[in-house]
C-alpha cells in the first residue's frame, strides 16, 4: 500500500522515467529501424535528465539561459 506522500513522485517503468516510455510506445506502433534508434536515444536522453534531476521543462529553461549568455541588456538594440 502506497502512502499519500508518494503521490508527488514521478511514475517509473522499472528504472525508466515515464517520459522516456512514450518513444517506446511509438516504436510498438511503427516498428522500423529508425524508430528503434529514436526510441533508444530518447530513452537515454530522458534517463540522463532524470539522473541529473532535470525535468524537460527545466532543461529547456536551462538551455535557453545557457544560449542567451550571462549578459542581459536592459534596452533593445535599436534604441542604443
């Protein structure tokens, strides 16, 4: 029996995060070599994200901040 405090945890299929199982579902409906490679790569990607404590939304925010760089300009470039 699960406790109510466990309701906030992410769902896992054995050790794989639930977000990584969606590409495996696509593989079951469209069995080709490229979907197998896509499913394996996506599973590895989402497993690594979970390993480092990121969710996909947090990772995209981190990536956006990384691409934007540390310098933030307060005025638009056309008014400078």
